[in-house]
C-alpha cells in the first residue's frame, strides 16, 4: 500500500518534459511543477468527495490524484522511465498528463481552474470527465467549440486520451485541433 512507501517530492524528470512538451509546448512552465508521490491524502479526499456527492465508494484498488497549482499529488509512485505503451504501468504516465493539464490550467488562468473543476465534479459527478470521445470532439469542432470551453476535467481527459491514442499509434485527428490550442501562450 502506498502509505507504507516513502513520500517523494520532485521536479519533472527530463524524460517527462520531453514526453509532454509536444502537447503543452512552451505554454507550460515545466520548472515550476512539483510531483508528490506516495501521498495518501488524495485517496482520502476522493472517499470524502464521493460521500458528499452521494456516489458509491471507490473500489479497493482505485486511486485518486489531486493537483493544486503547480503541485501534483499521487498516492502511488510513478515510473522512473517511460514505459512501453503496452506496459500495465503505463496508465500512470497517462494519469500524469491528465494532472499536468490541471497545472497548465493553473498557469493559464490561476486558481479559478480549481473552482471550475470542483463545480463540474459536484454538479455532474462522473460525467464531469466526459467530453464525448472522438465523435464529441468532431461535433464540438463543427460548433466552433474551443478547448477552453470544456470544463477542467474534460480538458484533462481530452489531453489524456490524446496522449494515450498517440502512443498507441491510433488516429488523433479529432483531438489535434484542441491540443494545438494548448501550445498557444496564454
């Protein structure tokens, strides 16, 4: 269990910066990011939040991460090098890019990203993360909806699913216009 492991606070590693720079470009201040690993409180927050939202408790092995400003808190340790896309631990890298999207949001608009995320989570519960997949992105593009028009959790999932699909050599054309918006300095 992660609570028995040593807590670690670190900067992004060079491979992580290299891996995520094609997504965020120069619009993120990578040197400000701090990764907190093996910290149990994000799981505790998740359990409390689920109670308050009247949602079922998480499964025994599910985990939650929290990003506050430039700080990403994970209840587990993250890979020390980039795993193969098919490796079972690769989900942690996908998870990291979702949380880095929240860092990007903070660096672009300040603390309001957090309130927007919390409002979406309490209002929409699990649906707060749903952007409609490939079809939803295509429809959004036809309606001139921009990346910034999605709520913070949808934005995180757009980036995460883009990254996952790209690593698996799947079609990312529906995602690409939204990802291109991220690279524009705020």
